[in-house]
C-alpha cells in the first residue's frame, strides 16, 4: 500500500493484486479496500511494469503470476534471504527486518514525503514482520525508522490494538481449542499445534483468521521451536514454523519446498500423510538438539 501511495504521487496508474483475501485484522488500514484478490480480478489491461513485494520468487505469487506477461519489466523488492533475484531491477536486502523497512529507507533516501497513511502502513508492516520488534532481524535502524514513522503520523498504540487485540469472539474460542490440543516434545522445547477443517467450520473462521496464531507455539517457558498445522482443505495442510534465538526453521521449510526466515518460515504438505508429519516432528527435534 505504501508503494502504491508513492506511485500515485508520481501520477501512475496503479492496481494492487494479491493471491487471496487480506486477513481481517488489517481491515482498518487506510485504503486497504483497493487490494484486489486475483480470483475477482478481470481487467485485461497489460502492465508496463510489475512491482513484486515481499516474495522470494515468482512462484510465491500463486495465481497472480499469470498477470506477468513475457518480457514485462519487474521490480523485485524483498528481504528474504532466499530471494532468487528474478527482477529486471532487484532491491533486496536480507539484513533488513522487512520489506516495509526497505521501502521506508528508499523513501527517506529520495526525500519523498511520508504522510500519515504511508507511515501507518509501513509501521504496520515492520511491526508484524518483526513479531512486534522481537525477531533477530530487528536492529537499531529498524527502531530508528519506527520512530521516524511515528513522527510522521503512525500511531503505535492504535496500530497494535487493531492488529493484535481486536479478534472476534469466535476466533478467540477457536484459538482456545487450538491451545487445548497443543503437543509438547523434548521436555517442552518443541510445540506442535493443529487446526482441522472441522474446527475452522465450527467457528466460521477463514484461512486469513490464522495470521499470527503460529506465535502461540512459542509462548510456553521452554519452547524453542513451534509448528502450527492448518488444514486448508481435504488435500493440503499449511505448516507455519517458528523459532527462538538462532534456531533456523527455514532449513526445515526448504526440505518441503517452502521458505522464509530463520525464525519464521512455512510450507504446504499433503493432508493425511502421517509419514511426513512424523518426519517433520523429527526434523524439529533435530533443530533443538543442534542448538544445545
């Protein structure tokens, strides 16, 4: 959204496309309604330029990849360490906490005026991608930029409340069911949680309602590695991995065709595959043993 604001100020015709709906916790962000789900996008216009944000490779675009015509110029802006540099121009900094931090640095570098709307969405991006400024990627410059965004109109208390303290009662109850089924291994260092399609339907939840729930796998005293298994449909399970300190869960995610960061990664596995599930658990246990 921040880059859209910038491009509009340059008198560009901009459309923002996403593969899937935006999680409800972001509904209060300014102009969030302009983001279009690819399944509802029917415009036939050909793009002169495609800007891909926060994706390590084109496959991560999902169904939105079909909008990229052969030969079109691509600007790739990202902070994932496994970025494949697929763009015509690549603005990639794996040391940055988030793509939002990269954009903020860019705007500051060209003396672009960051208004309240832009400050709000950038601060939100940094807040969520650093796990509320907890992850290893959070550095001094991250905090400095956060301060600059606050000076330009971002309201930390309101943003944090909207993102983390405004869940519907039904989702809170679903979270309780998820927590009740938590499994612990290796003296509590590994935590595994699951949410089935049955539970999702019972609480009238959507896939987007799970944004941030994987963090609960690390909430206990000794937990070092966590996995949340979310049953997307009858065939697929989305696995979200989390870790503390220097434990690199992206190594495990890459084993199954996924990716991400050291402390937050993910992949998709087939439903009902008990062999893969056991293998995953063994790999997570292995990470804890290596870290000792």
